[in-house]
């Protein structure tokens, strides 16, 4: 679905990583780890097309990134759900409208009942009309997850989705992601929380990737 | 499950927060520009009408002025009339009676002018046939047969007058073009300000998969609507002002002609839709220019 081939990227001439080859196939589950500043967020931004790789190629659903026009990229993004580290809400819209935003922006019908069910699924049924800035970090992150899955995306990318959550909530949110994965969604979670990965591993056959020494490596049994 | 038509979803319009300043600015600009445009339009119509009136009325008639000693006056008048009668292209010739001459002079000298004491030249009004006469030839024949007669065929002062009217009309058209250009520039500025203020919103919309035309539409719709409403008010005000112009009467010249007559009142109704089209194009161009810089 999303394929990276010998991709290299960095900022201001300094390369963060190079020779990254990665395939997010149907129903796959990946963790992406690495120290802060290693380039996890950067790799994710490449995966939803916000960045264009300095070298190498990226394919979305079989199509080269550079061959997709602006509309093509938009349509590809409608099939990729993203939980951004900083949530990226529209602060003037209610939480409910923010969750429905990918449908509205994608000019698709908004099934109101589905939006309400999803809000309940992440435990935010009481906050439908709240404005994002009035919510706690954890609530915002759960809403961000709801927004990421509202379109039933083929791929879900999550950047530190449990960064603001307590342990209990983190585990719950992760089980939501596992549930999605069982229904066929490819999942990639960037996190530096190794405990979370250890807890999840028995429930799902996840591959753990790590950015280290400017390369993407498959982490082994040391976890 | 209640699914609405996504294109009619009111939420699609709310994705961009309601703007403060740029909204008022656009309304005001559109209103003021429409007001000015109505006057430029009225000026253009008036100049058009004046040019037509002068061109027609003045070219149809000419005057022969006879200045001669009182003893020769009747004789020379008869000769002039005979010459005119035999000139091809002259439809009719008529001696203007003394009382009529008095009426012509009254506005300047008052009603009590002792006409009989003045050595007034006699005036013969010549009405031209459609094919026109050869004024050069007529002038030569008059000089030979009635030395006191001078042909005044108005062309001397008719041409600059008609030219001035045409120039006025061109200036009015130029004014309208400038108003259109200025409106486009100012709407572009207001739209650009709004787009810049909403950079974060645009970025998020792109991230969640919005196509450029969806994002552009949210801005274009607003600015087009504002321009339409502002211009509607401006046009109404301009038309009202023209209606309320005091009637300067026949002697008002250009002033009495400034305004619309009959179906001409339909012309200014085109101003608001035109303003909307200008705003639509300007905002669309500005939006797509900004969007090119967003992945
Ligand atoms: N837009 C940017 N411009 C310049 N440098 C950046 C930019 N974004 C990130 N970086 C730098 O790239 C490095 C990797 O950042 P990031 O991908 O966010 O790492 P991680 O998510 O693993 O913490 C950091 O050193 C960061 O300062
Ligand atoms: Mg990061």
C-alpha cells in the first residue's frame, strides 16, 4: 500500500537517514522506534506525502509519489489515516466536526451515527461540542485517533499516539489499533515507549523497526 | 444513518473560520466601487446621448447671416433665398422672423430689448436634405451674388463638440475598466490576507485529504458573496443618487443628461454580477497560488 524504496531524507543538507526500504502491506503491523530526534516523525511525514524524499522513491497504492498530481495526493491521503503528534485540529470547529473533518474535506457524506459511535468508542461522547483547545492532551489524542479512522483507511499512521496518555489509556488505545488491524488496516506506530511494544507483542504479530545510525533496522528479540 | 449530500453540507463552508476584517473590507470595497461604477456608466450613457443629439441636430441645419444696409436688406434676402432654392441638397430655407430673433436674445438682454432700434443681421435658417449640400460651393455663390451674406454651417464648432462627447465616453469606459481593475486588485489583497491568516487551516485540510478545489471553494464562495452583496448596496445607492439628482431642465446640458432613461436603468443592474465575477476570479487565482505552496 505504501512502499518506500532506498529513501533518504534530511533537513538543510544533513541527512537523517538513507537507504530506507519499507513496505506497509495489507494488514501489516509495524512499530517504529528510535531515540528522540532520530527521524521517526520525518519518516511518517514521508509516508503520508507531506515531504518529498530527497532520494529514492515512494509509492502510494502502486503509484509513484511524483506521478501523483495534487489531486492524486489528496485522494491517496483520503485512504491514509494519520494521528499527528500535535493532533492538527481546527480550533474553531467542535470536536465532533473535527472528527468528521476527513469526510467533510473529502467531500463525502457524513454518517452522523457513525461519528457518534466513534466518539463513544474513544470515550469522548460527552465532548462532542467542545472546542479542541478546551480538552486535555489525552482527550485530544483520542479524538485524533477517532479522526484518523473515520474514513476506514487502508493504512493508519500514528505518531506517538500515547504520548499524553496514562498507562491504562495507552493500553486501551493500543487495543483499539489492534482491533482495527485485525479488520485489515495496515498500522504503523511511531513510539519511543518500549514497554508499550512489549505489552502489545503477544497480541499481534508486529514488526519492530528502529532508526539507528541513520539506517532503518529490524529490531530483534532484545525487546 | 443520515447521510447528507456532501456538497451541500454546511460544515464544508465552516471549515474556514469566519473572517473579521477581510469580510468588511471586501463588502466596503465592492460597495464603493459599484457606486463609482454606476456614475461612470451614467456618464458614458449621457456622453453617448449628447454626442448623438449634437451630431444630429447640428448637422441638419445651417444659418445664413445677412448683414446689409437697411435699404438693401430685403433685396439681398430675396437673392439669398433664390440661391438657396436652387442649391442641391437644401431641403428648405426660412427667414427667421424678428420676434423669434428677439426670443433668442431675450435670455441675455431681457424682454424689453428695442429690436427695431438695433441693426440686427437677418437670419435665414437652412435645413439640409439627407444627401447634404456642398457648403464650399454655396459659400462662393453667396459671396458672388449677395456680398452681405455669410453661411454659418456650424461645422466649425460642431466637430470639437462631438469629439469632446466621444472623448468623455472613452474616459467613462476607461474609468469603468480602472474600477474593475482596482476591485480585482483589492479583492486579491483581501483574499490573500484571509488565506495567509488561515494558513494553518489550509495545511490541516490538505493533510486530511482535501483537494485544492474544495479548499479554494470555501474562500471563493465567501468573497464572491461579499462582493455581490457589497456591490448590490453600492449600485442601489448610486442609482438612488442619480434618481435624486435635481432636474436641471433643458438648459442643464450634460448635467440634465446625467442619469438613465427608460430601459437604460437596466444597465447598472449588471454591476453587482460583474463585481461577483471579478471577486470570483481574483479569489480563485489567489487561493490556487497559495495552495501551490502547500503539500
Ligand atoms: N522542518 C524541519 N526543519 C529542519 N529540521 C527539522 C525539521 N523537522 C525536524 N527537524 C529535525 O530533524 C530531526 C528529526 O526530527 P523528527 O523527525 O521529528 O524526529 P523524531 O520524531 O524521531 O523525534 C530533529 O533533529 C529535528 O530537529
Ligand atoms: Mg517525533
